[in-house]
C-alpha cells in the first residue's frame, strides 16, 4: 500500500530534494518588518542583513487553520501519512500536529497518520526525512520506515555555533547574564541538541580564528568518525566561505560523504542570527541504508 512522508520547513530540506522527491513541506511562520511570512518565501540575503543591522524577527508554528487544511487534504487523498516534525523541545509544532490529527480523524475515521517528534531542527530533521524517503523509495513498508526514523532520532547529532549570543537570549534559549558575559569575553559557544531535542552547551572558544577547528574537534568526539560517516551542513549566508572551509576540513579528516549543504532558513535563523555554522551526522553506522 502506498503512503506519503511529509515534514515542515524547520527541516531546511534542499529545494532540489523537495522537487525531485515531491515532498510536502508545511511552512512555519516568521513575523518580519511588520508582516507575517511563510518560511521559504523570504529573501535570505535581505533577511540576514536585516538581523545584522539590528532588526528583530519573531517566529510562530504552523497556524492551526493551516494544519487543519493540510491534514484534511491528505485525509481526502486517502493514503497513509508519516509526518516527521520539528523538535517538541523547541516548538509546539509537534503537539499541535498531534492534536489536529486527532480532530481530522473524527471526520475521517479511516485516515492513518503517524507523527514522529524528530527532536531535531534544520538539517538534523532534514537528514531524518531524506533517509526516510530513500527507504520508502527503496520499497520499505511504512512500519519499517517508522522503525528507522526512531533509530535516526536517537542517533542524529547537531553540532553548531552562533556568532552573537543575543539571538539565543531573545529566543529564551540563554540567560541574559550568559549572553552579556559571553559578549564581554568574546566567547562563541558550541552547542548541540540533547536527546530531548533541546539546546545545550558543549564547549566554547574565544574569537572566530579558532572556531572551525574547535567545532571539528567537538563533533569528532561525538561519534563522527565511524567508518561510514555522512554529514550535512547548514550555515548563515554571512559565513558561507567559512562553512565551505569547514566542509573541506571534515572531508579531509573523516573521508565522509557530504549529503547536503545549504543556507539556513529564516525560522531557525531568527533564533540563531547571521553567523551560524552547523553540522549534522549519525553517531553510528546507518543499519537501514548501509551500502
């Protein structure tokens, strides 16, 4: 029986992948310059320049009425659905999706939808989606794909840095005292996502000159060095050159495969700012798609 895999825009999937695999992506929202915009509809260069200039953008999960419309449309199509959702530790998107799905099932009792909390963001979530779709296209059953997704959720690693702590403070991810102290000492934190899908500091470095080397060292001890390592990179437009350098460092050190590299979307970027580096990988070999 055929089924569909969908996700939301917090996954930051590459546009080419979305088009080639016909992926349904539900957009989160950003309030910027007095207007509400769907993610992936905002010019990235203009958006990140505005953040650098001190403008503030606020984000919101997928509106309830949009969720209802999306799920009703899928219910009318009739295929079973697997929705891989933005981390519940960072957004209410997953919980709202579960609630709306239950409402739609009252109208369409035969509608089969499974919603999995990715406990991930940007291409951490995106890698899980990409692997799930590859499994589906290889002929795996929906039950087998769900089993794999739970494995990926347990083993996906996010290692990232932000150039300005103010964004994490504004978004409630960091205390004001930590943000002020970090700025005074020129400290750049290196963070990751916990197993609960929340942000946690791993390390720090003073000044940008040592940053890339420290990031590579940090994820080196978090399982990146196994025999069949695969990586994805997301970066803010302002630091594209640095990100490309980091990708080269990773390729040289680990001989791993780079699955995707793209600019950060605006919903996550509103909380991380215009100087983000991030790398994503499984901390163990993939038992479902190993060659």
